[in-house]
């Protein structure tokens, strides 16, 4: 009998035990997670000529596209609009890249899962944590924009970017673990996720401010309801406050996002651990 079969047939603990086991496994395999992160960064850096420089170039190119779209084609005037939109593009690129990587984090390791006994939850966790390094690369063009074009908007509130990023990280981790498990059984999750993420971006205060979308929400109740329930509404607004406006993030709203995200994280870990024994059979 193989190691994976023995593991699959083992009796599982209760819900609380599974959650504790999931967190214990992730912490206990932190060295392996570190190795997976370094391997992922190295692989992505060697896949293209410019490597990790794309984390500097890509958000700038996206910013340029949206600046032309909004300020030229739609003729909307917003002061320092490149910085305004970049404050949303950078965290959104971090979020989408992590979600896309996490969705396939388990299914892409099919052979390894069938041959080696290890806690599978470290795979989406490593994918999420690897995104932190990529996000850090993205702060380089942000610094360039501020120093070269908008020095008047440099303020001490920039030091609060990690506070907002930590909120986003908790939410992203919860969603990533859940989707990684679901994708094992339904391989269409990745395709669906790409379309949902695209729609999600346009229903978030990214291209426009939350006030502008709220005005639209008054005319379209469905849009207004989605805006109110969207965790990226306070996240984007908080990024924009500390980067663009030089004001405090929305601490109260961020705490609400963290509270909901922690509940989702517990549910995601429980779900992942509950279905994990079936991974080797399904894959």
C-alpha cells in the first residue's frame, strides 16, 4: 500500500482539529514553503528575457492604457490621474496574479502529489506568499512616479502601505486556498476566475473613485449593492488615501475586511483539509 493511500484512508479529526492541523502544517513546513517561493520566483524570472522586471514594466503599461482610455477617450479630468490609477493597478495585479497561480498550485503538482507524502496546503500558501515579493517589485515604479512626477504627493502616509497590503493578504490567502481545492475537482475554475476577476476590477473603485461609482449605484441598485459588498472598495480607497491623497486609510472598514477574511480563511482551511485526502485519487 502506497504512502498516499495510507494517508487518504486515515481517519480525519473534527472541524477544529482539521483547521488547527492545516495551520500547524503550514507553519511546520515553512522551510519548504520558502524553497517553493524561491523556486517560483526563479522560474518566473527565467521564463522571459526581462524576467521579474515585468513587475515593474507591466503595471506601467497598464497604467498608460487606462490613462489614454479615461482621460483622452472618455475625456474625464482627474488631477494626477496616472498616480490615481496606479494606486489601484498595482495591488490588483498582485491579487490577480496570486489568484491565477493559486488556482493551479495543486493541479500543477500532480506527479509530486501522487509520489510524495506532504501537506498539500503549503502549495497555495507558497503561491500567495511568493506574490509578496512581486508586489515589492511593483513598488519600484510607484516610487519612481512619486519622485519624478509627483513629489508634492510624497507624504508619511506612504509608510502605511503595508497595513493595507496586510489586509489584502489575509483576504487573498483565504480565497486562494479555497479555489486551489475546488480546482482539483472542477478544472474550469481557472477559466471562470479570469472572467470574474476582469468583471470584479470594473466593479471596483479602480478607474474611478468610490464616490463616482456610488453615484452610479444610486441609478443601478445592483451595482450599488456589489460595490458595498466588494472588499476591494475599502482596500482600493485605502491605498489611494495613503498614496494619492496623503490621508489615513479606512481603518474601520479594513478591520471589517480582516474580520470577514479571517472567517473565510478558517472555512477555506477546513474545506481544503476535508477534501485533501481525495486529491491523489482525483488527480
